[in-house]
C-alpha cells in the first residue's frame, strides 16, 4: 500500500509539472490550429487496428488485445499508420481535423509503446530514463521535423492550442483508470460527438465517478488537471456535470460531502 501511494504521489507530481515547459509557445505556434480548407486525413489503418484488437466493454471497459497485436507480423498496419501520420503536415488541414489527428496519433503511439515491451503489467513500467515512471517523455514521433513525445502532444499541443477539457476523455494512457480507448477513430467530422460520448461514458462509470458512503470518489484526472475544469473542487464538479448524463450531472451538482480521488494504473489489456 505504501509503495502504491508513493507511485501515485510521484505520478501526480510528474503530471503536475507537464505543460510548464519554456518551449510550450514554440510548439503551439508551429502546430497552431487554423481554418485551412485542406483534405481530410486518412485514419483507416488505425481504424482497422481498433476493429481487430480493441474489445469494447470487456469486463466493464474497453480493453486492448496487446498479446494478439504483439504477435510477429501483427503490428504492420499500426506501423504503417504511424509512418503515414509522421508524413502529414497538420497545419494543412482544418482545426477539427488537426485535433482528431493528434488524438489518434497519441493513442496509436501509446498502443505501439505497450506492444514494443510486451508483456507488461502497467505503463508505469516503461520509460527510457532510469528514473522514468512511464514513457510520456520519451521521443515518440517526428512531425514537420520536430521530434515529439507523448507529453508534447498532450500538454504542449492539444491542451495549449484547443483549451478543451474533454481532451482528457479522448487520449488514452493504456490504463484501467483512464477513459476508454474508443472503438471509432477520431475524425474532423465526428470530433464533437466522440468528445461528448467519451466524457459521458467515463463520468457514468465507476472509474470516473462513484459514491462511497458520504464521499464522492472521482478519478484522479480531475485532481491532476483541476485547472482545466475549474478553480475549486466545487467548480470542477460543476464543470464535469456539463459533460455528464442527466443522472450523473445531478449527483455531481448536489454533492456537498467529502471528495476523494483514485486511479488504477493496471494495464487495459484483455489478458
């Protein structure tokens, strides 16, 4: 229990420091959203990976068949997708298409990283640095000549450019406690509906919000990223209620008892 608490604290501190990099404006400026009339980005290879290896609602959440994907020769389509995405110039596409691109790339890179070191029990086991707890700071992909990490994509591009709190319901960290990896790839056309669905499903699940006695147990995501949702615990709950279904929203807005946080770093694997 003490070790789990230490790991949770360490991860919290690491996450709290993300996005404060002095080069934030540099990346945000290079990959800024725009109103370009570019063509749609093809995510069909990623969609096929999801079709073949994502198991929706397996034991209460969407899980990934990493074992099957790690089988020799099975990562070809995923690698082909990431190679194609590395060659994309996001700025040549509309803002909604850009956001969908970064979400899909983040999720595909995360799945690929797990497969590279399979078998693992938690993403916290990974990381190139001896002190790393997770691979988020490791170089992951090169886009427009810039080598980017998962942290760069989430905290220095997605969160900074769009300032959309529902991003936290879209990117997946390969953990049970995380919002689901969705079975439908994000696109510019379905972006709003996918963001809405991801938020609603997570908040309706016990991984997002559950009552325990007089306390409300919510995901640690809403503690780590409280600034994205509000300036106080009450404001965070009220903001989350905006994204929740009617019953969950009522529970969030009416709560006046203790608030506790939890997160399960177990791998979201089928076995």
